[in-house]
C-alpha cells in the first residue's frame, strides 16, 4: 500500500512564488509518506492571457528541470500538473503535463487534448485554443504506485479518453485541473467519481483553488477517489494537500467481484 497526494494551489503570474509553493507542498507530501505527488494544472504560472507566450518554456526549461531535481532528491514520483510548453505549430503553445520518476527521469509527457473553449456563465469567455494547440497522444506510464493514465482538466468531460487509458492498463488516473468556480461546484466531484467508477481505478485530482486575480477564481477541492468511487481525501480551501492510500488489494477485489471491465462490448 502506498500513499499518494494531490496538491492544491492558488497560482498567480508570479512564477518564482508559485514554484516556492509547489516545492514546499511536494516536500510536505514527502514528509507525510506520499510516494506519488501531483501538482495542479498551470502550477507554475496563472496570469493574463496576453502574457502566456512569455511564460512558456521547453521541456528542458528551468521549471521542469527543478521538478525533476525535486523528484530525484525526495525519491518520489512527481506529476508536474501542467506547464505552458513552447514550440507548438503556428506559434502556439502546448498545455503539457510531465511525470517524473524517483530518479528524476521523465516517465511520461502528455499534451492536453481537449481545449477549454466555452462560456460557463461566470461573465468570462474562455478560448484556450487561441494560444494553445491540442495534443494528439494518449499517454500512460508505469510508476511504483501503478500504471498512471495522464489527462488535464477539461479532458475530464470526455470519458472515451479514460476508457482508452483503462484499456492500456491504467489503475490510477491523474486529472490536474483548474476548474472554474461555476463548473466546479456542480461537476468536479461527480465527474471524478464517475471516471473512477466506470474504469475501476484510483483518481488523483490536484487542483487550483482560490482567487488568482480579479478575473479568475477556481473551485479547488483537490481530492483522491478510490475505485469504488468514494472520495478518500479532499483538500480544504487555499493551499493544501489531499493524501490517501492506494490499496492494490482493494483494486483487485473490486475488479474481480464486479468485472465490468471484462464485460465491455465496445472499444
């Protein structure tokens, strides 16, 4: 049995401060015994849309290099929720999640597939695709805690992605996010629990939660969900951690007694 931790942050346009907070939370999770720690979407930077290009880095840039070093130092697996990655076609960026192993090695790189182009009723219009290009690859990677399927935020609304990850052997689904307050209060928990139940997998859901600027408020409630769909840990308001165990015996028992994954008729 291993402990996993979902971090909750309130990131801003101050990248140095965000990285200090992320580092502190990961260290705290390690002190509590977590062997896998997840940071939220946009953990390193959440600022004005017009400044996005200036906040982007490569996979070898200082932010991810620091996270790789932290994973290696603490000897844990670290999900670097997502960063803005430079170099997408047409001068755009990728919204990219990178998974580091206990040696600081890169286990998986996932570029957000479904982009948040919506009006949610909070007075703001979100047009992620104006600056961000969609990824095309489904990514799962083996970790000491289990096979982890990668996704980011808005992907949560597309169950076919998680079914693909389940077919690829994922026993743990990662959903680093920055859900808006309007959508989060009604949809965040129920969607996370649904993905856990239908794929009989643990869900690790790090989150942004709080006031980032006058224009941006996120829902938070970072959590861990077990394969029966029960929320086993939840962060409070603001910065924090949701820490809970991953129990392979529970996972195996659920999949044995309710073998719906073997009963699938459609791919």
